[in-house]
C-alpha cells in the first residue's frame, strides 16, 4: 500500500478515487462496499458496487474527542438486510473506511476505523452511526470492591474453560413460546444449572444469535429454559441450540460448582455497610478473630 503514491495522484488535480467500507460483524462475517461504479478487491475483501451506500463527511478531531460519521445505504438481500439489522447481527460491528485510487487499489489510505452505533431503517434503506475508536474511552473501567465476583464466566480473569464436560449441552428445541423453550429429556443437569448462562442457536434462521438465560427448571422429563429477552428472530422446533452453565458470582458457587476458587475475583469477607457504626457491646464477641 502506497500512501505517497495516492498523495501524488491527488495533487495532479485529475483524480480517480472512491471510498470503500468494510464491515466485520461479531460473528466474523465480512461485507465490503464501495461508491465506485465497479467492484474493487484488496486486502482479501471484495468491495461491491451498486449497493447505494454513501457516507456523510467524516468529523475528525484531535485529542480524545470521538470521531463520528454516518453511512447510508439501501437494504439488500446480498448485503445488509432489514432482518439482520432487526436481529442485532450488526450491533457493535467493526467498520473500516478507505479512500482508494480505483485504478490501483494498492494506493489507498485508511481514513476511519471504529464501530457501528445506532442503526435506523425506513423505506427500504438504513442509516448507521459510525463511532470512532475514542468512543471506547467513554466506558468506565476499573474494579469495584464487592463480595461478588467481577469476572465474566470464561474470560481471562475467570480462567474457566466453558467447554469442560458437564458445563455445556447441545440439544434440539422441542417447543417454543416467545422467550420460553422446552427440551425433551435434557435432565442430566441439576435444575437452575444454566441460569445466568447463555443459550446460543446453532441451526435455523436464528443461527448465530444468543441470549442470557433467566430461568432453568425441570418438570415432567422436560427442561424448560426462559431467556431474559427474545432473540429477535424465529426459532422453530428442531433447531439446535447450545446451553452454557451460568454463574451467580458468589464465592460458594465458584468453589462448589466450578471448582475455580483460586480465580475468584470478589472480596467475600468485605464488611457490611453497618460496620461503620459498630460499637463495643457486651452482647456479642468482638475479639478481632477470623470471619470464618
């Protein structure tokens, strides 16, 4: 890639440049678009023309202010569909935007990199807010002193392998009712084993979508699972799903259910708020001993 050659081309005054966008979803699916009249190929991606995609002027600032722009395009079965937007498949997708010399795509410059923000759709078209990398600096970071664990089950801090036998199950849906699903014979796990866990759809029109488990119980040889929110796509009987065990963040759960106490990220012995007004008394022992 030659930024210098592109700069020389722009200085000629008779330019042949176009804009290209690449969208990478959370499930690794990639889509390429260009406002040129022919498809362009570079960096292993085909940037398709004829998508009706255009972009507002990019607002770039110095410092940590957020760079913002907007992309507008037509909804197409071959690219970004209304059903996929409604299902949330493009939520948080990574976006890259280049200025490209279309006669020689190796001469290009990356103008923007960020993620998709709010997406609206109407009259066969969509409008997507593009948020720069500085947007991530607006997210609060750090730790909180609390009794429950702050790690996310399965992440680097937790260190637990969710693929461990006994903590994940795959089954076909027997019946569905909105956010509620039943599974025939999936009774080899204790009731509530999957509460606070995840249910990921493996087959069917909702394949790739997942949701947090609210309730998990067993009755009449059926396992009944309810999600906190609907998956925004149809799940039919016979579709395969993967259920992952959940964690309520308490120390005893970490110790007994996951045998992972060494990685517990909470402070189980932190005093209650009323310790601030505690005073000497003859009614109970105050000998400074262990809390366990």
